[in-house]
C-alpha cells in the first residue's frame, strides 16, 4: 500500500549481544538447550518477519526465544556430530586396548613371581603311629 507506514522494513537484528538480545550459538543448539537459542526481549530484534507482522501492535508477548536453522546449518551440525561420535568410538577402542595391555602385563608379573611355599611344621607330639615306629626302631637296634 501507498504511504509505507506498516510495510517499512524494520531494522535488522543486532549483530552483538546486549540491550535485550542474545545471539544464538552456532552451528545449532539442541532443541532442549534454550540457553543457547537467541533471546529477544522485544520483537524488534527477531528476524522472523511473519512473527513480527503477527505481533505488531500487540503487547501480549514479552519475550521470544529463537533458533534459526537451515539445510546448510543442519548439514554442518550433522557432520560435526558424526565426527564427535567417531572420536568417542576411537577413544573407547584405545581405552579398551590399553586396559587389555595392562591386564596382560599384570598377568605376566603374577606368573613371574616365585610362589611362596610354607615350610611344613614339625610335629611336636609323638603318639600313636610315631610312638610305635620309635619303639620298633629301638628294638631293632638292640638286636
């Protein structure tokens, strides 16, 4: 429409945090991670033109969280997640291999240790069979 009033282009969202605005962290925050979405204390800083038009002249929305995503950001984030998963799998495999090596070393050290043998205890009392054997010895010496 002629006259321009409401159709005039609003100012772009601020490039830096401050004055009721906090930028979204990139590449993509998780959906449940609202702390890393963009925060807007006014519709003047949001980039969604449809939302701005819908809320123009209304005061029933006092705060907006935003999360911008597009195909390129999703691809970048997916690649980053795959890389992180591959690194985690690699670390897990290295930890497993290191644990197996340590277990083998412990086993070798255990095999190399001399086995401790307890000396047999001498019998202090003579009775029963021992007494009979001693008497038999004495009798054979006399003869």
